[in-house]
C-alpha cells in the first residue's frame, strides 16, 4: 500500500541508530496522504472485481510500475532517492 493514514509508522520498528519518532513524524506529515476509508473502498472494489492483487495510492502504483519495468534495479533507484530526500537517511 501507499501512504495510508494509520498508526503503522508510529508502531514500526526502525534500524539500529535510527530515530523512530522522526520517521513516524515524517511519515505522518508527508507520506500518509490517503484515508483508511479510501484504502478500504479500493480493496473492497478489487475484491468485488475478483482481483487477486490491489495497489493503494498513486505513489504505490508508480513504485509498482518502476519495479516491474526495471526489476531489482528499482531498489538502487529508491535507495538513491531516499538518501537525497529523507532526513534520517
């Protein structure tokens, strides 16, 4: 799923040496852009249509397309983006 406004980031564990609170605050402020209701409606719609797979949010769809287009190399692209744009990287 993409950035859904739930407590996932606040309850997530992070790598040693990383600040969980900063990660959670950044996620809540910048990445949690979809409501749980929107995610639920999307999931229910996919189930109604018999889809085995559903991706929530435009950003998750973009990442999915990238991963399918360039394969495992997408991880290097994402790592580079994270190192440039995320404050805790």
